[in-house]
C-alpha cells in the first residue's frame, strides 16, 4: 500500500468518528471513544503497509482532518433539518 492510499484510508476511517464526536459532550466517554477508537486501526494499517514510523505525522494530520470534516458534515446535516 502506498502512502497516498494509506492517508486516504485513514481520512475516510475517521469521518464517521468525527461525525459521532461532534454530537457528544466534550470530554465525555463517547467523545473520548470517538477520538481513540480509530487509533489502533491506523497503527495496524501502517504496520501492515510496511511503512516506517516517519509517516506518523502525516497519518496524525489525516486523522485530525477526518475528524474535523466528519464534524462539519454533521453540523451541515443538522442545519439542513432546521
């Protein structure tokens, strides 16, 4: 798996978790779980892809971007309903 593919997969993996995180109370159990559940999967994908530790900053940025976009998608959906 190439780096671009891995970054895209990490981004897409975090979209639903960002969606869930945005409706949770900050620092609640649900909020913490939405942030931390994808992390082991990202680690596993990185190890299985054969990439070394130097790609971790890019994966963290992709992780954060997926969380943020997922939250914005939920806000957009809520605004459509009102």
